[in-house]
C-alpha cells in the first residue's frame, strides 16, 4: 500500500489489518508511519505483520526498493494498492513543464513503477488496485491532475490484459470528494462552513464521502470475492456531479 499511513490509505490499511491481513505501507514521513503502525497495533494487538518504509516516490529507486522489500518480508504479495497521488502547479499558463512531469510521476508514473517492481512478488490470483479520482473522468481545472488520473484509469484496462499470463487482476477506483480530518475539505468546513455546505449539497447524498466507504470497495477488489472483476473502472463518488468547487 503506497501512501498507507494516513487519509484514505490508512483507512484501507486499517480495514485490511482488521480482517487479519499482513500489510506493508509506505509514506514520506517516518514519524507519521510510526504513529500509524503504533495505532494499528494498539487497536489490533493480535495483528499480523505490519511492514513500514519511508519512501519518496519521486526519488530514484526508493519505491522499487520498498516494494521488493515488502514482497520479501511478507513472503509474497496477494494484493497491491497504488494510492499515492497529488498535483503540482496551477493552470496551463501558470504551470511549468516540471509541474506536469511531477504530477504524472506522483500519479500514473508511481502506479506503473509499483506494479512493475512488484511483479516478481505478486502471487497468481493476486489483485492490483490503482486509486485514481473523480477528476480523471469528470474534467476540471487544473488539467495536469485530471490528465494524470485519467491515465491511471486507462492503465488498469491495459495492464489487466498484459498481466493476464501472471494471473494478476488490475482495477481502478475513482473516489469522489472525501472528508478527511485536517485535509482541504475539512479546512474549508471550518473556515467557510456555508461554502462547504453548498458544495456538499450538490451531491445526491447531500454530503461528502467518508474514507471507510471507499476503503470497503478497495478491500472488495483485493479479495477473491471480486475474482471476475478485471480491467474495470469503479467510481465511488456517491453520484457527485463534478470534482472540486
């Protein structure tokens, strides 16, 4: 699990540990990783193995090294979640070539590198889930983020065919806007509750998603129960009409 120490990634990790899975999670901040691991072990004292690693996915070889380490320490992998994402820069005229390149590497590039480095560790019948975004198919500004997320959606369809000889399934989940403590939507809710409520009420449910709702879908796609789901793009957005404000 890339980006498994906080936010949506932590929600998925927590659900998997609760189900008895051994997990390997990476993130940039060693302190956040340590707190996440401690919290999981405190909540689930009988938890299986939890492997952590401080990784900057934009740094050469760090992601590949951790992925191979995870496969080695866990004795192989049954599932893989490429969850890290983000964007650099603003609009077309206010962003640089480097902004676009970094945005691609944070999203589609990191997903490609994770899957490629895990291939020797993924067992037959294993499952890969790439976390894209509503922005990858409901276009909005800035373009570089949505374009990178759209590439992840395409990636699942292509890789499910290419990796068929390995008996590895690949699917994409596209979450809508998620309310996460301390993150952008939570900050907006505290700073400007009226704007936040107006935005939330655009959704059919009248609210933003919580991370557990998305985590349950990812866990399903990782499990044998979804064995016939391959190359799929699964929106988990509550019918949200558009990404962002």
